[in-house]
């Protein structure tokens, strides 16, 4: 997706991320160091531009919610 370049007067981005790492090797007999990380993130944004009479609008380039599932072997 392509977003046109546009200057913003004020931008507010805030969010929350929760994550947890689980050591799978403690529950199942697998090689030591096998783990899984689960995470969820939520973002909120507002931008103000003088082109649209100083209205606060959501930015299309910011992902609202994302999930992560990560497998790792240490």
C-alpha cells in the first residue's frame, strides 16, 4: 500500500503491548531452550492537519492491532 507524503501539524500515537514467554521444555520432553513468545499490541493515533480545517483524523499508516507468535531455540 502506498501512502502520499503529507505534513501533519500534531500527531499523537499511544498504545499498549502485552507479551509472555513460555518455556516449552518444562512441560514436554523436548530439547532444552525451546520457547514460545506470545504478544498482542494495540495502537491508537490521531493527527491534526491544517489542510482539513484542523480536524483530528486517524492515520492510515499506523497498524491498529497486531499479534506475534515467536518460536525460539536457545
